C-alpha cells in the first residue's frame, strides 16, 4: 500500500480530484469532494492494474501547496 497526495478542487458543477506522483493522467470527479476522492481512488487502482507499479514517480513528494499565477 502506498500513500499519495491528492489535489481536490471544488467547482460550481462538483469536485475534481487528481493524484500527485503518478506517471500518466488520472482524474476523479463527483458531485461532492468525497465522491471525487472515491472516484480517483478507483481510477488509481485501475491505472496501477493496467500499467503496474511503474506508474509511481521515483521521488517522494515532500510537501504540497496551492499557488496562483497570472498567465
């Protein structure tokens, strides 16, 4: 079992969740943040079952934060 950091964003239409530290794109969504977390957990398990343990980045993410930039 491996611990992952998950980013969860709440939008007017619902919530979106995605993990950090994985190769490839894995996203979960739901009407609530709890649903989005459950969905992304299921997607991670599927991704891992399809591609194996090679999906994990080799270096651990030590800290996460949210920042804003103007583009």
